[in-house]
């Protein structure tokens, strides 16, 4: 097995050399000794194991959330932290006293809306994965290869890594950002979701979507050491179908994409029920408007960030303690329907939000000269335990703060992966909100399975209905 793995990694390196510049992740012996499951300074994701000096961030422990006794598989997840009390309420009147722990977008929310508030709860480091994820992350210290290519506007990526963060000890902004791209994610999902573009007067129409995906990157059934089994192109198989309102029902988007875009690109198709045709959809990428979002968000914002990374440069601003959305099980509850969580103001009902103090990596991305995007600058706040995007502040082409993005994740304790309960974006110019939420008519199904042929354009065409 050792000879086979060594030969495979040599082949990978040779392929990388042909495609562009590469560099082996330079993890020193001292750095490698600092990271591990137990007794080290850093956790396998590269997070600081210790809590903070004030005790408001606890020590990381490799202990998953205990599954509540009343949880039934296939239902909405009960809140394991339901007994927690609000320890701090930040308002427009006192936010300046807490400004060092707020993003620029959060501060703008307080400056713009005098009724905006954030309920701060006790911090739980609940993003605990199954041990095979951590084992893979530690192995990635030796096998991950950084890549930079001349394709498109200069893509960054990696090879050699498997199943988890490619660079648990990042040495620069690019490696740090690639940890978001290579983070472990939910493997199988069949869910009902809603996209809601809220008008400035509070009115909205709900667009309903059926979402199915298989994320092979973190799938334990995929043999990580077998190059014939490891998917090199189609790591994510994703399909969404609009089921309402009636005027758009039946539209389908199918996307197949690699884990890194240095050698392959996203392949996408769109099905139109009116024409009963499936067409290639190369436009479903970058700042193409997000499905049913009424122009309030871009395709590459979903899940914090997705897709190719070549239009921006990256700068690491360090790590800070920030109040971020975390553990919002109340928001995921079946009773948290759009009529409850969207306030008459057209903004989010903050009683359903939960914020905690966490250490986050802060990465600034700036649009490269010679290319285009709706945003000239984006500042990401990535959770140290998961590398999930928790917040993003997005600037317009004049360099002014335009939109504030929040990702409200929960840890699905029955499968050991996080996923969004909701994603929100506030547009400060239009005074509108975009909400991406789970439909509460039926809980997500993580036991759903399908063969790869389910995610093909021909299969979409056969299933297509008007």
C-alpha cells in the first residue's frame, strides 16, 4: 500500500507541474507536532484548542453533541442547547462598546436600523466531526500540494488532499481560503428549501425548491487511496428543481463540479419545462444572479462561497474573536416558518437568531484588474473549527459596503456534518433582504441515495415535467 500511495502522489505532482506552478505544503516538524486529536496546541482543523482568557470561548474537545432523547431520525432536530439563556443583548444603543467583536457589516446593520439587535448566547464548539475526517486532515499535512495555474484569471487549488481541509496549518491567505473550498460537508441530502426575496415594504413571495446532492469529497464509502475510485471531476453532484410558484415550477439546474478548479471547471445544465429542453448553462457561476433571488445575491455566495476562485486576490487579516451565527436550532425548528422569521419590517426576526463568540479567520478578497464581478471586495469570516463562512461583508464597485451576508449553520448531530439552517443577505442600498431557508413542510432526508446517473442531463430530461 505504501508503494502504491507514493507512486500515486508522484504522479499527482508530475501532473501539477505540467499544469502550472506548485508547492508542497511546507509544514515544519514543529508545526506538525503542534496539531492532533489530543494533547496538542491545535486541533485537526488547525483551530486553537484552548479557550480564551476570559472563559467566554471554551476549550475544544473531541466530543460530539449528545443526540437528544426526543430526536427521531427523519424529523427536525431538537435543540440540544434549549436551556441556554441570553448572556448579552447588543443593540443600536450599545453596539459601539462591542465593536471590536463585530464585523463591518454588523456595525452597519446597527447604524442603519435602530431596532436591530443581536442576542449573544454561551459559546459551544459544536462543530465536531467523525474521526475519519480528522484522520484525513492530519494526513493532508504531508500530502496536500498547492497549485496555481494560468487558466482563466489565475486559479488556485490543490491536489493530493482527501476528504477534509487541505491545509490545516495555512501559511497564507490562499491556503486558508482553500480550506473553505475543501471543508468537510454533508455527504447526502434530499431536502425542500425556500428562497425568499423580500421587498423593502416587507412583502415577499416564496420560491420553493427541491434540492438533491451527493458530496463525494467527505463520503467514507469512497476509498481515499484508490485513484480509480476517487472522483477527479465530479466531486459534487447537485440538482435543484423549482416547484413553486406555478409560473416557474419545473425549472431544473444540474451542476457537476470538482473539488478544485485548477484542472476542471463546473459543468451545469438548465431544464426549461416550457421548451422541454436541457441546455448547457455555463453562466451559472460567479456573479450570475442566484436562483429566484430577484438580483439580491450572486451564484457564488450560496454556502458562503462556491465555485471557481480566480477573479479575486486574497489577503489574510488574521484571526479574531467575533460574534457570529452559531447553533440556531430554534431557527431550524419546524415551527420557524417564513411568516414567523420574517418580521413586518421585511428583515429577519432576530428572536430566531443565535450568536456566539468564536474565533474566526478573516480573509479579504479583492477583484483583479481586467475581470468583472458585482463585488469589488469581499471580507469573509471563517469559523476556526469548521472553516465554514459565518459572515461576509460585500462591497460594491465604488468600494462602499453594499451587502451583509450571514450563514446560520447547525451541526446535524445524527450524521456529523454541518449545513445551513438559513442564509441571509441584507442590501443596504435597496433596504431589502434575501433569505435562503429550509422548507419546514418536511425535514431533510440524509438517508436518500442515488446512483451517479441520476445526476445527468439525460436523466433530468426524462424526469422533466411542465
